[in-house]
C-alpha cells in the first residue's frame, strides 16, 4: 500500500518576491478554466494526460501549431514555463469536471423533488474561475535543491522567469519517519504573508495478509462532545480496547475566548481590539493535531498489547 506524508518547510529568505509568481499562476489557471469550460464537451471523454495535450494545442503556439484557437494565452503569459502550464491545465480540468459533476447531482435532485410535487428552491452550483491555487515546482525544471536547507526555484520577477536562490527550514526526516521514502516535487504555498514549500514523501507499506477471523480493526468516530472515540474490534465485533479523546482544557479556553470575542464585537469605535481569531485558530489547529497523534498512539499501544496477549 502506498502512503504519502507531506512536510512543511517555511521559506526564510524571500517572501514579497514570490507574490508575482503566485499571481501569474492563478491568472493563468483562471484563463484555462474558461477555455476548458468552453471546450468541455470535446474534452470530457479524454484522460487527464490527453486533456493536457489537447488544451496545449488550443492555447500554446509552436512551429507545428502556429495559429492556436486561444492565442491570447501566449500574449498574456509570455514565456510561461511548460511545466507550470501543464500543471495549471490538469488542475483547471479537475475544477471544471468537479463543477459538472456537482451540476449533474443538482439536476438529479431537482428532478426528484419535482416528481414528488414539491417546490425546489436550491440554486444551481456556479463555476468559479478564480481559485487560491498553489503551483507545483517540478524538480529539475522549477526546483533544484542545492543543500538540505537551500534550493534554486524559478519565479516570475520583473517581467521574466528567473532562478532565485532561497533558504528554508529543514525537517528531521528520521524523526518524521520519511527518511526512506521518495521525495516528490514541492508545492509553493502562501499562508498570510509567508511562503513555504510543502514537500510530499511517498513510500510503500507492506500489509500483513491475515485471515479475516484473525484481523482486528481500529474504528474512529469523530464527534462533538468528544474529539474522537477509538475502538479496536475483532472480526466478531468484540471490542478489545476503547479510548475517549478529548481536549477539555483547550475547549474550555476556546469557550472563554469566544465569549470575549462576542463582547468585543458588541463594541463600536476605532479603538484597537485583541486578535481573538488568531488565538482561536491556533487552538483549533492544536486540537486537530493532538487528536491525530493520540489516535495513532492508541493504535500502536493496542497493537503491542494484543501481540503480548498472543504469547
């Protein structure tokens, strides 16, 4: 079984210089979404790889394709890297295809409601051309690692695509348990005013082929009262172990901050107000990460306990 784990490497050297690259990529993505939407009937039965080739023929001018139907793409996005273009085409096709799937579900729901003689007031889904998408920096063409914490990336700067040396924070690959996995091409992600490289690591995990009567499953139920309830069961449904995961301290602090936020929102005026949203988002992120870590720890400890019982 293939497993993928993504690590975040915050960029420490440049931030404002990367804004133009992200802006150009998102503008190109919007343009390609419009093109694919107009040609969707012809592109729908094709595979993603075939769609990339077909849309490139519609938008990109070459010696063998001197007059593309959407020649404006090359004029608006001069010297746009080919790997950026193909990545944007694949992402745009996924967005448009998802929109058509949601529209078909809406039509089926409307037809079902109208057949029952009821009033249907749900609005149809709309295709959004602008998305907060982030580009993939393909290795060798857009991203060249020079050391464990430095690399050269291709960016759009002052009207041209140039190489920019950057530095970023490293990660302990052994501690993150990805040191033996394959490193994939990074994604340039912006959060607020800061940028980071999100690098995915792929690996293979060999699962034990045991009989169904000997298999055990860890079931996780996410709830509102508790963050999660984990139960380990065997094939007959017998619960062998169970745990309740809840962050009472963090949730109580969240409740207090929410009350203070309500009081601050009742007040008017230009005076400075505390940034409660930053604290609330930090608590929510901590609860999510802590819940995931405790689920994994419960599964590992239960597996060790069951192995000791078998002896």
